[in-house]
């Protein structure tokens, strides 16, 4: 029968036979060569897979959103504040008169439910050096010293004060100037080019061996104090400020699973700014290095911090190794050493 076929037909049949045999051989080789640990389906992870996305600021699962930094008042008249517990990172910084003020950093992917943060107050030189490691982010503040405004205009931030945006509202619960709040979603819509969250030096994971069991730890500024008390039930350090629990309007008492008391060589304004005649503005340098105490899981770790240049992240080490933080919000208190 095969001979009866035309030469052209015989060639076609021969080619078809080769193709079929090749397919069968490929299947047999694949089955025999799979082995007990080989991937069974095409959806199995590849060797280069990096796993699920994790925030570089909190160590929690989730894609990194754009960054919004807000200067929040912390004088007694401004308390209780709103949305401090929703921040990814909270910095406590000395300002005029030795009192403290917050610089709170938020990821746009998980803003506070009430869409309000505050009360918002004025910017300071220390803020710009801190924010340099985050990239060009939206920076929300209520104002600044007139001589400092040109510096802010040139800085690598997206200025979002009341002069640049209508994203502020007034609250009737406090009197001016302690009643100005920002609507973060409006700022992010108006200034969509804010940099996404990136590595600023934090590392997250299990606690290292060592540390000293510490139920309570205090940090101080000339006219302000913070006490962090470990709550094993809540898994956080509850915050007391100036002897009173640090309450909020929307999230109970302030608290975080990791607290960093970063010792800084407090000085006065490098540019000679004055808060009032004859009173230089304080400045907390965060480029350089020094000692720090890291609180996590009920223990205190004596660490070192290092940030050689402004664009670098801040590296914390314990006994020569990178210090790991507990996943979640991180507080950083810049304590004058």
C-alpha cells in the first residue's frame, strides 16, 4: 500500500511519523526525568522568585506605595493627635524651647481610615536631613520661618504647605494654631510624583540573641520626655509623654512594636536660623553615627547607628551584625546625647 502511494504522499507520511515519534519521546523523557522534587506545573516558583512583596519601612506584607511625610505638633495643646498610630515610621524631634514634635511617614497604600492627620505644624531643618534618605517625597507642614522658606523651596521634597495645596481643614476641637489637619488623599492626588517607599536601612526579622529584659525605658529632651512600657498582651511599647499616656483621637494610646532611641549630637541651626531674637533653632543631625538603644519584644539592645551620607539609609547594628526590628510601626526618638 505504501508503495502504491505517490512519491509526494510517501514523503508527507514519513515527516508525520518523525514528528509523532519526536513528541512521544519528549513526553517519555520529561516523565522519566522529572524526579520527586521537580516542578509539576508551570505555575511553580522559579529559582529567581523573590517571594511576596514586603514594605521596606515596616517589614509587613504589601506593595510599596508613595510616601507622604507630615510634621505633627506635639505641644500639650495639640494633644490628642490624629492618625499617629497609622504612620509607618514616627520620628520624635526636638524643636524650640526643648519641646518635641513629630515627623510621621505614611505609605499611600494604607492611609488612616479617617483621612485626617494632625494637627500639622511648621517644618524645621532637621526634617530635611531625615527625609533625604526617603527620596523626593510629599512633605506636609503648616509653614516655616521666613528665612527657611527658600531652603524648603530648593530641597528635594515636594512642598505641600497651605501655600501649595488646599488639602487642609480646620477642626473645632482645638484653638488655632493647634487645629489644622491635612487630608492626605488630596495631597497624593495633587502631587502624584512622590517617591515610592524604599530601603532606608531598616531590617526586620526574629530578635537576635542577647538583649536586656526591659519593662520600661525613657528618653528625654530638654523640655520633653518619652517613656515606653512593654505590653506583652498587645505586643507593643505603649507611649507616655511628659508623664501622661499618649492618647489619640482615632487609635487609642500610641504604641509601636519597635522603638529606637537614636542618640544624636544635638546642635544649633547650621544656617544660623533663630526661633526668636538671640535663640538659635535646635538641629538634630542624623548623618554620621553614634549609639542607639533598640527596644523590641520586651528587651533593650545597645546598638550603633551609621549613615555616612544624606542619601544613605540609616544602618543599625548590634554586636557587629544588622539589628532586626519587629515587623510593624517603628518609632525613632532623636535623643540629644
